């Protein structure tokens, strides 16, 4: 009985499998898959992005010059004098000073601004009237006053622009202005007389013909609209 039991036990018991030493070393040397937490950390790690280069500063715009301060309004009395609404009297001290100052600005009067209408003042007035083809060398009148106190640009081109825009209104009664108007009317073929500065029948007829052709009202009247149309 003892032999049978021993035989049965020897046949039925499975033998224990042993792993060769080489395979144990191989399995130990191969790394396994990374832990799940490590994989999720790798996924959550953002990709590195290059640091943006700051934009270069734009050049500052050129500084604009500040506008000039507005000019003070002109004295209403001087405006009235320049237009002839107020007629000065050289025998009045205050009026004589204004005339002397204006003649001095033009380089014609070299004396003191004292309001005394003497030989120096009379000589400078004569020189002014001769330069502008005005009659009566020592006579003070509205025509002389308007021309003396009128602001006219010294530059011929600037003067022509001022006339064409109506900024300076010509007066046919002033020989210097009459010559400009006669010259312009002659260029358009309306005036056939001499450029003498005398606003006579020939000049008036030429002005009337010009205004009729350009459908301007008041054909005998010289005004700003007529001047701008003639000198444009």
C-alpha cells in the first residue's frame, strides 16, 4: 500500500516550471510602459512657444508748428480813413501825424512825427502824388488819402492775387488803378484808348461792353464782382 501511494503521488503532482537565468535577465532589463499618471502629465504639458519679439517703436511724427496767434482787429477809424469815409485834414495836429507816419512808412518823409504840416510834410506829399500820377502836388483830397492808406502788397505777384480775389478793390477814380483797369480791358479788346489813367468816356464804354458780355448787372458801376471777373 505504501508503494502504490507513493507512485500515485509521484505521477499526479505537476512539476514546478523554472525560468532560465537568461530570460530572467532579459525581462528585468526591458522597461515597462510608463505609469498612467506620467502619460497624462506628458499630455497636459503645453508645447513650448517662442517668445514674441516686441514690435519696434514707430518713429514720432514731425512736430507741427503752432499756428500764429490771431491778429488783433484793425481800428474801425483806420478802416474808415482807408476807404475815404473819414477825410483827414493836414492842418489838424492828430490828422497830420497820421499822414506823416504813413509817408514815413513809405520812405518819403524823413522828419519828426510832430503833427506840424510844414515844408517837409508838403514835399513828401508832393513826391507821393507824383509817383502815383495824382493831380495837385500839394493838395490833400480823398483820392490821395485812399491811395496813401490802402494796404497794397509790395510783391507784384502778391498784388495781382489780391486784386483778382477782390482783397484789394481798385478805384477807377485813382489814376494808378485806372491804368490797371484800362490795361486789362485793352487785353480783352474792349478798350482802344491810351493807358493814361483818366477814367473818361472811352474807359466807361469799355467797362460797359465787358459787363454786358459777361452778364453783369449795373453796367456803369465798378464793383468787386466786376473786378474779380476782369482780373481772374
